C-alpha cells in the first residue's frame, strides 16, 4: 500500500470531519439493530493480547504492544510503543463479524502521558476494509495524562464490501511522522474496547453444488473448490500443487448462487493438493500463511506460491514462497511438502530494501529454482513499468521482472537482483531446466497507461494476457534476445466467454514428462455461466518440445493430461482423494492423517447430502476385491453409501448402511460382488432429504481371497515292509511358486517351482501299517503383484505292508 492511498484517506476523513458528521451523526437516532452483541474479543485486555495485533496494512507499519497494569478498569490495558507510522496501533480483525448496512456502537478508553507531546491530541478508531479503503469511524480529543472516551456510532454503507474489516486505533495521518515523533508518534494506552451491534451473520456456504469437473475430463483438477497460480512440485514420486486460495472469499448468494467478485485482499492462505497419477487428487487443505493467526503474522496476504526443497545443514527442508500482496514476498519453512510449517524470518524476504528491486512496482510472485549444483535462485516482480522509460520501451520491454540468488539457507538473498528483460512482461516469472538450458516463462501485460499507452508490440512479442518464454544458458542472464515466443495464448481462446484475464503458470517434470500448469475460471463458469466473478481453477497440460529445444505452443483443454497409472485401492487412503465429485466439501479436523502420517493435516469429506457423490478414476482391483471399509461419522439416521462401477448410475456392487452411533466415528464395511479389473469407482450417497448425512475420513478395499491353482495327490506304497507316503503337487499357476509338502512324518520346501512343474517328496513312515489320513500342500506366489499363500489338504489311503 502506498502513501498515496493513505493521503486519499486523509482527505476523505478531513472532509467528513468538516461536515460535522463524525460526532453529530453519531449521536442521532440509529437504525434498529438485530441484537446487542459485542464483537470485540478481549476488549479489556484481561487476557493479555489475545485477539489483538499491530496494524500491518502498510509494510512500514510497526509498533510494540505490551500489557500494562495502568488500566482504566480491571487489571490490564495495552500500552503501545515504538510506533513507526501514525497508523501503527492495536488492531483486531472483525472480518466476518460486521455487516454492510448495519449500525454499531463503539466505545473505548485511551490515554497518553508523554510530557513532550501537546496538551491535547486527536485519536481515531479506523476500519481498514482491505486494499486502500480506510474509514475513520469515531474520534476523540484526549487531554494529556487523562483517560478519554471514544463513544459513538457508525453505520457501514450498504455498498461497502466487508469481507475484510479490521479495526485499529491511530493518530491523524501525516506523510512524515518521524519529523516530530512527540506530536505524531507518541505512546498511548488503550482499554475497554467494544463494538456492539448486530451479531455476525452465519457463514455463507462455500460448497459447490454443481459438477465442476465432468467425469472423463481431467481439467480443472478439482471441482469442489477453487485454486489459482498453481505451482507444481515433485517429491518422492508425488506431484504437489500449491495455489492461491481463491475459495477464501467465495460466498455465493443462497438464492442466486452468485458470489461477489473475488477480493484478493482477503486471501492469506495457500491451498495444497497432490497426486501420483495426475487425475485423482488429494486435498490437503489450506496453510494459514499470513494474517494474525498465520505462520508468518508479519505478512497480510499469501498469493502466487512457489515451492522448493534443499538440504540445509544436513536436513532436508521445504520452502514455500509467497507474495505478501504487491508490496513484498516472503518464505516459510516446512518439515515436509505438507508441513508442519514455521517461519525462520521475522520480516519479508523481498521488499523495498532488496538490492536491485527498488524500481520494481510489484515485488511479488516469487518462484524459486534450485539448480543441479545446489545453487538456489528466486524470480519475482511485475507491475507497471518505470515512467522514466520511453513509451514504446515501457510497452515492449518494461524490465519489471528480477532474478536474484538465494542464500544457502533458502531464506535470505545474496547480491543484487538482475533485470529480466522479458518482452511485454507483466508478472509470474518461473524457471525450469531441461537439457542444460534454462527456460523462463512469464505472463504478459494488457497495455494501458501503466505501459506507455497505445503502443504497437514488436513482431512476435506476446499479446495481452499470454504466457511468453525465454531460453538462456545462465539462470541470472535474461536479455531480450533470449525471448523464444508465446508458450500459451490467453485461456479465453480455449474456454470461451468469462474465462479471460491474466494467468500464472509453472512447469515441472514428473516421471520423464514435462507438465505446464495454468489457471482459468472454468469452475466459476460452470457455476454461473459466462458471467464469472474471478474465481480461478487449476489446470495442467503436457508440454512438448521441438528438436531445437523450443516449446510447442500449449493448447488448453478440458481433457487435460492422461492418467499415468491406475489407482491402487488396497490400502487405507483419504476420502478427500477423488477424480470427480458433486456437492461435497472438505474440512480439517484434529489429529494426523491415516495415509500421510501423524504430522500431516487430516481432512474429512463433509456437507454430504442426498444425491452427492465422489469418484475415483481407473481403480485397479486386479483379480478381485472382497470388501470395502469406510471410516464414517453418521449425522442422521438412514444414510447409505453405494459403491458403483464406471458411472454415477452404474451397477451397485456394495452398499454400506451408515448405521453407527450418531456423531461418533466408526468403521463400517460391506462385501463387494464381482469387482475385478480396472474401473472408475463412484461412491454415491443417499439418505433423508435436507439433512447432512455423514462425514467421511478414509476408505480401504481388501482383496478377495485368491487361490493359486495346484494339482496335488498323496499315495501310499510299500517298500521293504515299510509304508511310504508319496506327496506330489503340480504348479498350475502362470508363474513360479514356492511349494511346501507337509505330513506327520516330515516336510519338504521347494522355493521356485516353475509353471507346469512338479514338487515331489516320498516320506518314510517307519511303520508297516498306516491308517488313511491327509497331507498338506502350501503354495506361495504372486497374483497381481500381491503375495498369496494357498493351502490345500490332500487325502491319502491307508496301507499295510508285510505278512
């Protein structure tokens, strides 16, 4: 946020004060309120600083909050010191609590004691509605050394967006408060804060009820939530996708189904999904990166993530980079690709102090790259070109992207950022390496006054909202001559009306193939038609190269990429893993993941109603499945789960009656009938209409009992007056097996009996008479990759030898 935005706010406040509205309006009769609910948490500071933090709307805001016994009432108040700006004061997040069109009563006590400060001083209670929108709500003029009382009402305009609403206390704005800190930046004490009015509205349902990812299609990657700026990352045979959490601000109207437009200022979480087959994706939920409760609470937003791993001091670590709005970029550290996460920094990694980045308007979109020799780099930047350049150069070569070396710790930078002279560049620089060459892709701008006005692009340069790319021999050298062409046209060329806008991409390699990630509001379009509200969804296409190393232009499709392997059902796996779904949502719950370990977040499938379903693509049951087990928490009586093959209305091969104790987790199983080979599997959910039926945690299939074919016989014979028992087994399987022949008189094991071959052993009973009985034959081998042991019992006749 810039000083221009604060100056505009100051002018607005001055105008309001001049009109006499700040005080006179607050004492007039207020509209009828729904209830008298105090929306402030810990307004008396009796619980220390719980619920409070320092206003961080600008990167320059800073202060220290300390509990103090110098309170107006009770035992504790908060003392504010070391203020860096006039807006640096205690803040509480009221997002989701206040409502547009409602009137609230605000009360608070404030005091300052600095003998060097003037005898009286005005203070404001101010609401930050996100971006550059600040509104002074109530003011008071305090006398030095005495408690002053904020006591007034404010009405939030009906047209005001309130998805972000953060209340803080400040002194009147000035551009250079450090010039007279005793006048502008004095310490102060705050106590007994309350905002009373209508109770918070119930949260809008974010559940997407339409089928957003159609069966058989592989784009968008998920249909139950949104995700933008997807960054692909491969670790230990698994693809992870890190995305801006567009779902965070999604709030569809219950009647129309249409949500207000996306507000990027609300987004402070990163969404993570993963796969091993490129079609069935597991939802790992959201990482609370920024904001007062975030891993890095000194940042406000988390957009456009980038991911890397590196061994640091002998320990493998994972580094999640993100944009703290347009002002800066930062990084948090994970113990695994899905956390847990910590912050090794207490300030942003890339900001106005970064050498070589001073002229970059938007210091965001950080994308890491670790070279084969272990050297790490970071690419970032974007936004309007410098006005000092000629107009044509501002358009064609805005020089707004940067490359910088990272320290070996991955959470610091080294040296000066180098200019990336990408033609028509806007944002989203990302680098990968192939056959010794470095490839940098980026998103192009749309022109306009920020880029020199009405200019003509040079031949071959990208058009508006396209993905261009460059090829270099040096990860730090990107002159305009390395430009190689357009990698991806604007997504609206493929997905039609309502899907335009800028894009954000990445490229990753998985099992010898290269993949290209991008986003498009295709799910938003399926919800609302051609009029979309900016909620974006992740997509992937395979990347192909020409013989000279240039990239074949990517075509965006709903078909997406091919499934690289069948899904293995014979294990415990998360219920929030699916290829397609309808009407469900996911949520984090306490405890670790049954599939990914105790330190991994555990999610469940929730908001399951009659007619909802989830589905898996290309499940390989091999020779046959025996049972299916669901870990489920019933919420209503009469729920059922049907397991169907190949389509949502396909044949039912198992039914689980969800008849456990209401509200308690339980495992319920059912037998499967005739399920073998490879099938799409649909879990369809039914029960009383209008009720949430149950929640799901995990699935597990078990294989049907499989038998290895063998022909076994047991005969008796007499040799020298003694009965011998001869046991033979022929391997009728199509591969080698181990065979064990066992009788009461001994046993013999053969480790590798070929298909069609025999195992034979003649056992000496050391007796002349043997009654009829049995011998045991055990056969061990592989069926569909699983080790199976089959036991056969063979009858033998009695015998008497000698006179």
